[in-house]
């Protein structure tokens, strides 16, 4: 039997039970720290490209974007027609309001400006002059106003489906062109009632409307992008359009105001190059016999073409630049 002192020393040297269990239990494996995705580890961007993955909602290249728009031309036309049909579906008079609205506006403007303010003085065929101006201005005004809601008013469609977002403002502008063509029948009747009969010169209305449509579409796309980011623009736009109307010669003759020396030369040039006034004057020149080439500003067709290309191409590029931002946030 070992001595008592040795037994006590032996017990002092034994490790505790908990330490024995801990040393017997294997240590858990710790996963190595992930390596940088851009360093020696896996490059996620390269992996996505290798498997044909792309960024959701990324802006496509301009040629691809144009091809995608062209492939959806039938959708754009159908969407515009559907909106035009549904616009007055709740009204008892229905589509008649497409004609009545500009006619009522023309009546009000005639009473205020033609009778009370006597702007008809010295303007031959004032009623055809006024009605033509109102119809053509309404085309531009409505195209721009609806453009402000092209994206912000269709967020459900934008977020649910993948398609070129420019299809929406283009469809809205096409809707306004269809509405103008529908109401042109009333304009023709008014012109005939006041002695303006169809002639070969009326064919000039076609290129004028084509240039104006391109201009309207470009401006519509530009304001669609601005309003998508800043919705308050849609509240401000009616005041801007009303101001623009008053300086565009809708109710008065730009030629009569700028013919004298009362205005500074810079103001005269601005009034003559005002795009709304340019397209209104071209339509008056095409449809009204008494509105002659001498009343047009110099190089008016070149100015009309320049505005159409500047607004059409510039507005399209401006809208395309923010393609990946629409419907976000």
C-alpha cells in the first residue's frame, strides 16, 4: 500500500474532469474566411457573364434599344388606340368630345380676343385663322401634358413588364396625333363654311404635321423623364403651357406684331422661331388662302425641320439615358 503522502501527491497531479473532457472533444472546424470576389476568389461578374446573365433593368445599347422599340411597334399602336377609345368612354357624348373640346376653346378665345380685345382687326379670315391655331396648339399642348404622366402614371406597367420604356411616351404622342386627325374633319367643315375650299396647297399640311409630330414626341419623352424623377413637374406644366400659348400666336398674328419696329430684334427672332408658332403658321399657310408666304418668317421650313430633329433626336437620347432608372425607388 503506497504511502499516504504519495497518494495525496498523485491526486494533486491529476487534471480536472472538465479539462479531460475538453481535451478529448475534437475542436469544431472553422470555415476559412471568404476571399475577395475581385481578388483570388471567384469573380462574380465573370461568372455571370460566363453563364449569360445580365443586370436586371440595365440600359441596352442604343441600336439594340431602337430595334426593341421597332419590334414593339404594334403594341405602341394598339396601346395608343386603346387609350383614345377609353378616354371618353364614361361620357355620354363619347368621342364627340374630341371635336367639341377644341371648338369650345376656339369659341371662348374668339369672344375674348376676337371681340373684346379686337385682335381680329386686320386679320382676314379670322375664324379659320383662330380655329386652325387652336387645333394645332391643342395637339402640341396635349402631347406634352400627357407625356408628363407617361412613366409616373403607369408605374404598375413599368414595374411588372420588361419593355423599352420609350414605348409609353411615344404611344401617348401617337394617341394625340390620332385625336387630331379625328378632329380634323371638324376643322375642314369650318374652313369650307368660311370659304376655304380644298386645294393642292392643303397637301403641305402633311409634312407640317409630320414635323410637328416628331417635335411633340421628342418633347414628350423629355418631360416624361423629368416628371418620372420630379412628379411636381406635372403640376407646373399647365402654367408653362398656358404661358407658351399666349406667345405662340394662337389668337393673334405673329406677322402683324413683328412687322414693325416696336419690338427689339431679339424678341422678334424669338417669336418667329418659337416652334409652336412655326407649326401653327405652316398649317395656316397650307389651309387658308389669305395666309400667304409673305406672312411667314424667313426659312420657316428649315426652322421647322431643325426643331423637329433637335427635339425628336435629343428627346429620345435624353430619355434613353435614364432607361434603367424608370420604376425604381
